[in-house]
C-alpha cells in the first residue's frame, strides 16, 4: 500500500515540473524577444552565431540531403516501376523533400549539430559564472549571449532546409536520370508540373522557420536553465536534443494538418 | 569598415540559401511561368464534375489555357458552378463547349474546352452554356450490363433469370 504512493508521487512531480518548465520557457521567450534590440544594432554578434550554428552545419546538411534524395530515388523507382510510371520519380522526390523531409530532417540535424552545442556553451558559461560576471558589468547576458544565438538560429534554419531540399532533388536526379536512366526531360517537366511554388516551397519554408524558433528557444533555455554542474550541463544537452526532436515532429503534424486543411 | 572572415562566411551562406531558393522555385517548381499570365473569369455549370479540384487545369487541344478558380454547389439548380480563370492571351467564341475529362484511366481530372463558331468572344462574367459532365465509371458499367441483359432473351438458350448479362450470349 505504501509502495504505490512513491511512483505516483514521482509521476505527479514530473507532470507539474513539465508544466512549470513550459511556463518558464514562455517567459524566457518573452525576455529574449524583449532584449533583442542589441542583436540588430550590433548585427555582427548575430553573424558570428550564424557562422557557428549555420555555416558549420553546412557539410552535414548537404551530405545528408544528397543521401536522402538518392535513397528516395532508389526506393521510389522500385515501387513506381510496378506501375510503369518511373518518370514520376522526380515528382516523388521533389514533393516529399520540399514538403516534409527537407524542413523536418534539416531541423533534426540542426538540433543535434547546433542546438546541443548552443546548450553546452551557454550551460558552461553559466557553470563558470561568466553570465553572472556579465551581469555584474551591467552587460545583459540575455542581450549579449542568448538573443544573438536565437536570431542566428531563425536565420539559419530556413536556409539550411532549402539547401537540404535542393541537394536532395539533385541526389534524386543522380540516381534517377544518371544511374537508372529515366528520361531527363520527363523527370524535370513532371516535377515542375506537380510542385507549386506557393503551395509547396513556401509552406516548407514556413515550416522550417517555425522549427528554427522551436529548436533555438529550447536550446538556449536548456543551457540557461542547466544546473551549474558537469552533470547538469550534460543532462541539459541531452534534453535539448530529445525535446527538440519531439517538438519538431509534433509541430510538423500540427502545421501539416493546418496547411492541408486550408488548401480546399 | 574593415572586413572579417565572418562577413565572408555569412555572405556565402546567405547566397547559397538564395541560390537554393531560386533552384527550388524555377527548376523544381513552377514559379514565374504561372504568375505572368493575365486571366479573365467565366462560369460553367455541370451536372457532375467528378474529381475536379480547384486549381485543376483547363485544357484545349491538350494545351493548358487556364485553371479552375472556384467550385461551388448551386442550390437552386442543383448543379456544380465552376469558375474558370482563362488565360487572356486566348479568346474563345461564345458557343464554346466545356467538358469534364480525365487524362488517362488514373490521371487528373481537367476541364476540356472546344471552340464553337460564334463571332463574339467570351468575356469576364460570361457563362459557357454547352457543358458535358464527367463520365462516372460505375454508371457506364451499369448501363453496359443493363444493355447486355436486354440482349440475352433473344438468344435461343434458356438462360436462367438470375444470370446477368455478364455471361457471354450464346448463339
């Protein structure tokens, strides 16, 4: 009888803790937005962070995009061959990349490559009391450290997702046209007939924009909120990757549902 | 202003993103080709539009000449009211006929236009009066079975009444 109260209590504690964190994160987001002025008046701070989280993620994004596109090409060919519609391989690759895989996979890669780095960096700055030192010098760590990283993530994410999609289409082209021998003209013309700029490409950009906000706010918050110990920073880094991945997939479901409903 | 290597990387990164956007818009998507055309809207009523969708193509002689702008149900005439946005480069006689067609057995549904012989041309707000509805495959098969069933009594073999016309008529 006494034993059951312990796991129940822990469950309740976790739920309340989660809700509490969500509320704190909302206040944190508001604080970041309120202290974003410095990011724009000293844009070099943002550019430096774009270099660290965006430019340095380019290699993994480009290589993954190429591979994902090639795999889509191979798998799509296997299935389309049964219906004698192998020319539609371009449509399949382009639509799945532009609508879903580009924004989602790029955001997942961004969360694990750049998000974890942001959390670890901010967490360590907090642990070594650099943030407190800044505060003492009347330099707001929100404006100097957090906000530039937040805006850099928002700028980088759509660009990375666009590059991912473009590289994926190129990978599909390599597999479909160069290796398998699907007709080059039909590959591109069917793709152009099926992919609409406003309905597919722009909506993909909107998605990646939202993912960029979600990933960077989670990453900066976890770092800022990390317990100032080695263990605390490592736990915060793990939580960043896990929470970001869940948030990206959940937001993707919501956004897709909204976008598909508004189409008819 | 002194330049730093961060500036170079930022510029290269944003340029790469812009190039990717251009590739997706022009090479993968269809931006530019569609927006350039001016359109005028005409109306057509159909008894059945089948699987026609908003933004579906309007073709004549196989060439894209417009898009379906809007589909509504007319509750007074119990018909579908389809608004067509036609490319203003093309002029159509007043007695042009519109029909709902399907490209291939599994292809997309589109509106096919066939020009008439009138001197006056369609303008914004006009209505295409000669229309042909979508062919519903189930109805077609039903009619075929029905006509086959009527043929069978002529055959000398006493076919049981329960057997439908699907069985080949013996002669």
